[in-house]
C-alpha cells in the first residue's frame, strides 16, 4: 500500500492518508509538525539519538507489507518525538 501520490516529482499524501492524519490530530490533540510518511521525512523528525537504530532497520526489512509496518512504527515514534510537551503513549 502506497500512501503517497506522485505530483510533479513530489510525493503528496493520498486523500485517504491526509484524512487519517486530520482525524488523528483531532482525536489526540497533536499539534506538532507534520511528519511525511517517507523514510527521509521520518528520519528528519526523529530525535538524533534514534537515527542509528532507525538507519539500521531498512536493510533488514523487505519491500511490501513489512516495509509498511516499519514505516508506521517509526512514523509514530517521530510524531511522539515532536509532540508539544504533552504526555504521549507513543513515547518509548
């Protein structure tokens, strides 16, 4: 499942993914920055001390469903890293 659509060489969220993000923001009160659902976007939003762990995982994850699990896991970690000081159940 690809959650982005190509638009002039730039990946943009599909309407379904954008709606899910809006719903999650509304339900959780998250007001941190957007975290793109891409390897580069997620890495850019992770705390620095998580980069080594994050960088090591893609080599062990094949394409397909397992790669999506990897992205979803780290995307939630990046959201938690950027939460505005509220207590988040996503923080490890």
